C-alpha cells in the first residue's frame, strides 16, 4: 500500500477521455467509506461529468482551478456544519479517500481548495460553486477533486524525498 502514497502526485493534465462508469462508482464508494468523527458523516458529494458545468467550475478561483476545465470528472465535496463541529476534518478525510482511490485506479487527481478562496472578481469561490450547482447555503463547499486519466506521469517520491527531520518521538526535541 505504501507504493500508492509514493506514486500519488497532483495531476493537472488529463487525457481527453471520460472516466468510466465503473471507476466513477468505485470513487464514490471509496468516498462513502470515509471515516468521520462519531460516525456522523457531515458531508455530501456532487459528482459532475458535464463538460459545461466543469468548465464553469474551472473559473471559481482566481488561481489554481483553471486546469479543471480539462478534467472529465469533478467531485465536489460538501460539508454540513450544523451536523458536526469537525466537518472540515471529516470532509478532508473524504477528499483524501478520493485522491487515493483515483491513484489506485490508475487515474490522476488534484485537490482544489474552495473554502476561504475567491474568484477573479473577489466573489467567494464557495458562493460561485453554490450558484453553478444549485447548492443550498446550509452546505459548505470544502473542495473540488479534479479526476481523469493522466496525461503524463510524474516521478514517484523516494525515501530521500521524505522530511524525516519533521518527525519526533515521545517529545518535541527541536
């Protein structure tokens, strides 16, 4: 399993082909297995494969979302703040499940941060996503995960890339 973590890199270039129904279903299932505090699962997921909607979503941030326009699949991760005080952590776990499952399936993926970000006009990215996908104000948009078949491979990380100096045992010793 550790090889998945060494191979998984953010993919921002995708082949021009749709993600299969089977792979999409596997991604959704992996997301639904995400652990959450007290088993509350304060999240929902919007699966987007419509090119027009994906194109609109690619403009929700001033920087860091334009590559989404070439992704065949976007998974929009929503949090439900009224259900749990740790919805941010729980939606982050779900987002991570999507990234890891994508790598397992041989797909590329990249996390697009939405919460606390803005579009080119200064409108909160979260509000822009809500408008495009008709999401109610009671839901918070944590992230969009861009997914598709990789157009090129990045070198995997090696043990030399690890920052072991950032790990402490028993007590912080710096």
